[in-house]
C-alpha cells in the first residue's frame, strides 16, 4: 500500500499527462490495497501490532505526499497562484496530521480509561446526513480518490473544480482539526 501511494504521488506530480494518468491508477490501487490489508490479516489470522503501526505510518507518509503531488499539479497548470495553492496544501497536510493523531490519541485514551472520548454527533437526522456528506467529499481517502478526477476535468474542460475542491477540503479539514482538538483538550482537562 505504501509503495503504491508513493509511486502514485510521484507519477501524478510529473508534468506528462500519461504519467499523471498512471499516477491516478496507482493512487486508486493504493486505496484497494489499503482496504485489503486488514481484511487479509483478519481472514488469515495473521495480524500484529507491527502491522497496525505500519498501516498508520503508511497513511502518515502517503496522505501528505498526495497533497503535495496535487499542489504541484495545480501549480503546473499555470492558472493559479502558487502561494495560495502551497499555503492551502500545507494547511491541509497539517490539519490531516492533527486529525489522525487526535483520533489515535483518543483511541488509546479510550483503551486506558475504558470510556469514549469523542462522542458521536447527536444532532438530528439532517445534521448527521449533512455531516456525512461533507465528510464523504472532504476526508481521506475520498479526497485522494476524487481530486485527480477533478484535476483531469479541469485540464480538459478548463474549469476550476480542482482548485475549489482543494480549498474546500482544506477548510473542512482545518475546521475538523480545530473542533476535534478543542474536544480533546476539553476531555483531558475535565478528566484531570
């Protein structure tokens, strides 16, 4: 999974359109392999803490590489401000890492304290549905799978869907990171 993600990122960042198409294939292969590794381990009953940690590391390596490859590709179009794209990508990478670590910390806390930290959304059905829709389009792995398609649409139809998608993803990831961070700190302070 990790190798497929790295190869996909590198190929997608390169200028020739054929290499970008190959990068898209490797990025989608990354997701297929990500779905298969845990299932294979459970079926064969060959799972370990090392495998779980390796899966975590693969995400920490691949997600920032995807964002950088997407940013390089958008800059390579020559239509957008380089500083805006790079700022959005760096903010997006940071928010993704914060979210991943908070989820990991809260899982460890739940195991140690035997109590849930991040309670589920208790809003009405419409709030839950809206939250699910926003998350569907704006969190990994969906962002990594959908962004390259938006990029190719921009390339051929001369739209700006990919740029707006990156900016929306960055905004949602940043807000989720702030919200989860606040909830995490509140939980720790109230437990202390």
